[in-house]
C-alpha cells in the first residue's frame, strides 16, 4: 500500500512537470485544454527531476537522473540514471522502472531515492537511446508489469 | 645558440626560467583536468539535458579544432610567448568562472569556445618557450621535463578535483579550477623576458614567398607523415580509457570509481618517472626508436584489454598507457621542432599536428562506440588495437628520422 502511495506521489511530481497531460486523455486526441490558465502549485509539492542525485538505501550516491522515458499517455515509465565513474569518465546509463523511485520533495537532502543495491544497477544492461528496445530494471514485486490502465 | 640573443643569459635567471616552466606545466595540467569530461557531470547536475550538453561539448571541440592552425600562426607572430601564455591562462580563468557562476547556455557556450581556443594558443606557447630556453640541441631533455611536471599536475589535479566534487559540490570544482589559474600566472613571472629567436630575416613585401614557404612546410613529407601517425595514434588511444572505465563500472564492485581514478593517475605516475629518460633517449638514439616504443604500446594494450576481465589487471595494463603517453608527449613537440623549428613557423606546424590529433580523438570515441554497440567491448578493444598496429607500421615504414646530427 505504501509502495502504491509512493508511486502516486512520484507520478504527481512529474505531472506538474508537464509530462502527464490529464489522466484519461487518449493518445491520438488533441492535448486537453485547462479550465483555467494558471493553476498554483503549493511550494514543496513538486521538484524538477533532471540532474537530481539519486540516493541508495544506505545513503550512497547512485548517480544522476539524466532523462525520463514517458509512454504515449505521458506517463513516466523509466528514469535514466547516469551511474558511477570518476570525474565523468566511465559512467554508464541505465534505465530503472519509474515505480522504483521515491520522490520526497520536502526532504532537501535526499529528494530522490531508490531501493536498489549498487550491484543491481551495475549488472543492468546499458541504456542506449535510439536502440531497438529499452531494457530497464523491472518494477517492484507484486506490481503489474505495465502501469494499470495503460492498455 | 638560442640563448645568444636572450636578455636573460645569466645562469641564475636561466635556472629560474626553467623552474617557472616546470610550475607552469604543472598548473596548466591541473587546470585542464577541470575542463575534461567532468563538465558533462556538472551540467547534468544543473538540469541540462543530454542533447544540450552534447551541443555545448561539441562546440568546444569544433572551436579547438578550427583554431589549432590559426592559433599556431598567432603564436608565431607574437614575439613574447609569455604574453600569449598569460592571455591563455586568463581565458581559462574566465572560462572556469563562467561555468561556475552562470551555467546557462550562452555562457557555457562562450566558456567552451574560449577554452577551446586558448588551449590551442597555450600548448604552442609553452613549446616555443621551451625551445627558446633549451635550444634545439637540448630540447628533448626540456620536453621530458615538461611532460614530467604536466603529468604530476594531471595526477594531482584529478585527485584534488575528484575529492572536491565528492566532498563539496560539482560547482566547487570550477571555482577550484579558476583558483588554480593564479599560481599558473605566478609561474609565468620568470618567463616574461623569454623571447623566441627571431625568425629568418625576410624582405618587406615578400608575403608570397612566405606563403609558399608555409605551404611547402605543411605539405612536406616528414610533417604530413608525422601528423598522420599522430592522428592514428590518437584514433587508437583516445577511446581506450573511457571504454575500460565503463567496463570497471560494470564489474568493479563498490570500488569501481576508485579503480577508474587509479586508471587515470597510474599512467601519470609512469609519465613522471619515465619522461626525462625518454627525452634523453630521443636525444641520443633518435626519434624513430622512441616513436616505435610508444606506438607499439597501443596494439599490446588493446589486446590485453580485450583478453582480460578482472578489475585489477585492467588497472595494471594502464601502465602501458603511461609509456605511450610519455613517448607521444615528448615526441610531438620535439619532432615538430626538428621539422619546423628554424622556419619561424614552428607553432603553425604544431597547430597542424594538433589538428590531426583532434580529428583522431573525435573519431576514436565514435569508432569505439560503434564497435562496442555492434560487436561488444572485446571487439572494440581489438578494433582499437588494429588501428594502433597500423599506426606503428606507418611509423616503421614511412616516418623518417628527424634528429639532426
């Protein structure tokens, strides 16, 4: 249950980045129009995600978020994390299922965290933009393989 | 010889000029560590997208390639090479501060272009001051000393900046880089009176014969062959470290970052140890022998990287990189000076070789990335080893001995 809530808050964070239009909009219809032009977002509810450091379970540095993969409905599916290396040499990009991230906008020290061990990320296949398919580190156990309501 | 027309002929001032050049090489290498691949990490933390970072870095590469040859001509034309060096180092300060204070596109582009151009003036200025201080006969020894201090600078710089990025912040690395330009400027003090020997006298208005001389120099067999060798060397060499570092990230366990740091620092230690010996060897036994020694490390290193997978042996093989880096670091300015040192166009020729090296480095990452994607990392290493073998054969079969008796 808590896992689901964390996912929801993570999705809420991206929705305010403009990545999720309005839930339920079909992929091929024109983008929905808002009722009002300006909608205030209370401070501390959202963060920009690009370039944020990802923290591991033991407070270790798991890399930086360099991109977010979204599906046809604008839902965030995977975070691309640039991991490892020294002074920019030898880092690898891996794709991680979006639902594995925990976003806590209020926690200034650890805004984004991930429940994976370093070994999991090390073993993951490298993410290549424009490749035939994306292989990402899978969803947490007990969740459907694709976000509910996608099909 | 070269010192004949030099105002600082006294032994004390000559010694302090030598020391100034030592420190200059050290601090410039320090500074250059900050402008390396770390810029991409920093811009990522500033919320830059990968495409925007790629554009900014490409701008820097294009600026530096386009300005290699013109920058060489500028350094030839300016009498005081210390003034050129000062302007270049000040441009580095500006560039580092722009990156640290205003990481927005316009300023980052400006910083990358400024850094690209001033790298092209600084390298030749240092080589020209070395030639002026040591003279053609002792240049090999002086360049060995340059390489020794530069490698100490790179090793110390990598350690300092790695610690700074880890303990303080990514932004702090660029403040540190800017701060390191101050001792570099200080080290220029004993060098300000160094002037290169006057170029061969020429009559006013014979620009056309001068242009013809430049064309003859740049199309001469020795320089073109050497530039081609240097290009192939870098084509084989530049992608090896990133490729092996990527492998270490995959297999190196929790210490992967430390192992990568060792891959960067270990060759610098070897360079610091070997370069005076290599300079002497080039002086006594000729340039071809040293070139062959350095170039032959490439196929060997590529083969070993392809065959071995355990992290520690991968780090140990980087010692071969140290040997290769020593030879090429000393021999690029030395051979170029053999060919063009007395023409008054030494820096132009150095810019020409620098351009060839830049082309090789850019193509190297592309080649290795393509081979690794399609056929796997082992084949990428073998592919680089094959290019290295071709470079070695080119030296063996086509490169003339340039040392003068």
